[in-house]
C-alpha cells in the first residue's frame, strides 16, 4: 500500500521545526513507519541547491531562476527520496513542498500561478500531498519569533509586505482546498497547538 504524504507549511516563524519534532515523536509512538524530510533540500544535490537559494550573498537572483531552482531541487527530492519511500508504504513528512512555491514565488515574488502549475504538473505528475498542515500566525508575531535567530538568510531579509502576501496566499489556497488543508492557529500556546496537531494526525491514522 502506498504511504501517506503529509506536508507542513507556513510563513516565517510559525513553528514548523518545533512542531515537526512533535509530529516525529507522535508518529513513532503510534508505530507508523515514516521518513521526515524538507524542501528545498532532502537529498545531497537538493541540499546544495538549498544552500544557493538561501545564501544572503546572492543578491541578484531573478524570480524565474529562484522558481526553477525550487523545482529542480524538488525533482531530485521526488526521484531519490519521496517517491521510493511512498512506494515502500512509508509515510513522508515533508517540511514545506509546492504550496510554499505558490506562496513565496507566486504570492511573494508575483510569478503567475499558471506558470507554477505547469511546473508542478511537469515535475510531480498527479502527485499531491494527502494532507497539508498550515501553521498560521499573524506576520508580525512570526517575524518576532523568528527574529531571535542569528544571521538572516536570503528570504528572511524580505520586508513585512512580502510575508503578508505569502501568508495571504497560503490562506487562500487552504480555503480553496479544505479537504486537503488543516489550518492550525499556531499563535496559541504550544500545548494547544500540539493538541490540535495530534487531533489531525489521529484523523489521518484512523483513515
Ligand atoms: N521556500 C520557497 O521560497 N519556496 C519553496 O518552494 C520552498 C521554500 C519549499 C527556507 O525554508 C526558505 O525556503 C523559506 C521559504 C523558502 N524561507 N523563509 N522564510 P525553511 O522552512 O527552512 O525556513 P523557515 O521558514 O525559516 O523555517 P523554520 O526554521 O522551520 O522556522 P519556523 O517555522 O519558524 O520554526 P521554529 O524554529 O520552530 O519556530 C520559531 C520560534 O518560535 C522558535 O523560537 C520556537 O521556539 C518559537 N515557537 C514555536 N511555536 C511557538 C508557540 N506556539 N508559542 C511560542 N513560541 C513558539
């Protein structure tokens, strides 16, 4: 049986890393065979592309170059890691996937959604996540939480209106596909956020 494909999304500082740790522990205790991975990245080649994409010294990256590099990394990630795991029946927990491309390169950079959709079909065929957890916090709170980090990367250097467009795009996508998305109010205390995530995971485990 094909494994489940779960993606975790959200704008800056929503707590993906923190909550993915929780998801790992919960799935392990539930006896689910899974791998956890991330985008951009997840394989040696895709991690090299990630380094270039996040490098704050690369100040002249065009929006199209950024978009194509995201999908180049994704094509490798799918071929080398995601598809083989799903075919073996493992669940794949992925920290960001193509919804991030719609949100950052579409919403943030203003690339036409149709171009992103063409690349999505080219690279993924009909593969889409079974479920997407969208962690949502007001942009100001997310930036405040993320602000405690040391050196900002190329995306973290963007201005607040960029992240507002990213958040709006994520929420719009979630409203368009309510059967796939579960929006979690991640502005709440971590205990409440994780109780909601547990509820969603129980729903998938029981399905
Ligand atoms: N990107 C793109 O443009 N297009 C694409 O297609 C893809 C990606 C796939 C790297 O992603 C960049 O790639 C990303 C978009 C772009 N750039 N940005 N921005 P990333 O996922 O690696 O980068 P990130 O957004 O910085 O994720 P992160 O490191 O996982 O950060 P996070 O989601 O904010 O997680 P966190 O470190 O767990 O939380 C931040 C802080 O908040 C931390 O101190 C926590 O302790 C705290 N926290 C978390 N939850 C709570 C609650 N509930 N209460 C209080 N404090 C909390």
